[in-house]
C-alpha cells in the first residue's frame, strides 16, 4: 500500500473513531427523554454545550493558527485522547447536573483539534480530488456521528455502552493518527500573525462560500440532534414502533449521509461544487418541509423521505470546506477551515436550542420546516458565488 493510500485510510479511520464522541450524548437523549429522566431543554443543553465548546476551541485555534503551526497529527492525537477522558467521565456524573454540561463543553473544545485538523490532513493529500477527499472525511464524520445510535440500539447495551465504546474508539484514534504521514500539499505557517486568517474572510468569494455553509449548518445539526426523537414520535404515530426500531432507523438515516458525502464529492470534482451544493440544499430543504406531515401517510413513505433527507442534508457539507481550501492561501488552509467550522457550529447552537420551543409552538408536523430556511438561503449564496471571478479557483473552474 502506498504512503498516500495508507495515510488517507488512517485519517478517515481516525476521524470516524474520534467523532463518535460528538453524538454520544445525543444518541442517549431519545431513550432518556422517553424514560422521563431528562427534559427536552436538558437534552438541548447537553448537545448545545458541545457546540459552544467547539466554537470556543476553534476560535482559539484559528487566532493562534494552531493547526497551521503545530504538527496536525500530534494536535489531533492529544485532543482525541482528552475528549475520550471527558466523555467517559459522564458515566460517573450522570446527565442532570452542571458537571455533565461542563464535560460536554470540554469535549467540544478538544474536538476543535480533531475535525478541522482532520480536514487539513486530508487536504494535504487531495490534489485535484479535493471534493472527493474532504467528502470522504465528512462522510467519516457522518458515520462517526451515527454510530452511537447503533451502539445504543443493539440488544441491551443501552446508552452507557455507547459512551464506553465511543471513548474507546477515540482513544484508538489518538494512537493511530500518529502513524499517518503528511501529504505533499501540506504547508505550515512559518510566522505567527494573530488573526491573520480573519483578513481572508473579507474576500467576496470567501464570504459567499461561508454564507452557503452557514445556510447548510442552520439545518444539519438540528436535524441530526433531533431526528431520533422525531422518528420515535413519527413511528408511534404511524403505529410501527413494534416493527421498526427507532434507534436503528436513526442510525440508518444519519449514516446514509456517508453515501451522500462521497457521491457529492465525486460529482462536484467533475461537474462543479456550486451546482452540486445547490441541488443538495434544495432537495434537503424540501424534505425538511414535508417530513413532519408524513407519519399520517404511513411508515414506508416516512422512512423513504427520512433516508433521502439523511443523504442530502450533509452531502453538500464537504464541498463548502473544499471550496474554502481552494480559495485560501495554502499556508492558511487550516485556520480558514477552523474559522468556517467555528461560525457554522456557533449557529447550530441556536438552532438546536430553539428546537424544543419550536416543537411546543408548531408541533412535530411543522417544526422541521423552519430548518428549510437555511438551505434555501445557502443555495442562493452559492448561485451568487458562480458569478465571482474567484469561482475559477474552485474545482478547476467547474462551477
């Protein structure tokens, strides 16, 4: 196996393993909510604490240019190990206290040294296949986010096992990532200029690419965080809770996004990033509008649209990151990707926290329709990006 193939495999494997930490608490929320052990607001806070921690970590990382100045493999390893420790500690504290919120916040902080750093490592090997390479990595994130739902739904393992397994996976990734090699396109920043990456954000093309990403993020993590609870309700409304396991279906819906990420990466490298992101956002927005009305139509249609939504809601994600990597100075790629994810995850905190309020006001029939606002505005931003001169730098000029 070549150094490139081996390193890419290791990067993707480690990303899958480490990112199970992100949704380990969300996978438990549905069963804990159903048992009455936590409220909907508590479930939102547990997930939101990770978002705020991640935003805090990414802002510090971007300001000091950590991912462009430190060996990304060592940064990834240290952060994955710290996240594993914070995650497993929840088995001691439980969920209904301030300590649990703090531990989830710490998990978010250290994951700022995992997700964008993994993308920088992948970009170093990408060459002309930037969309596919980062698509595979975001697909790994998607699979990693879905796995805790599978852990929690298998036999009698329950949510405690999902925490133990996700921490073990993160620990393994902390060790394994050290065996990956840096790609030929990898560059480091020889000098430290605080906030230098912020100046890059002023370019219109970069602003539009990030606007598209924000529209996408408005929808994505609120959907991932609450789709398990919605499917439990929806299957009950359809009278199918005895025949379809809600936890297993949630895993299938979220994990199906892996196919969307890889497929969109292949198509975007060939036909253009803006075109693929626009199509994906329009389809996912339509799914968001309609899915709350489908339990009355039967379980088959509900499951079908849920899976289509799972595929398209994240299919475009990697292409925004690929566009930023192509538009940015090579020595600032890590910091620019970190800033992008920081803004996106700050937005997700508010959408996730708004969900319990929207559910009370609109019921499950119409709540997800609010999320469609993001992808529709994001599609408009990507259409505007097609008219910018810098668009020629994206996917070899293929719009």
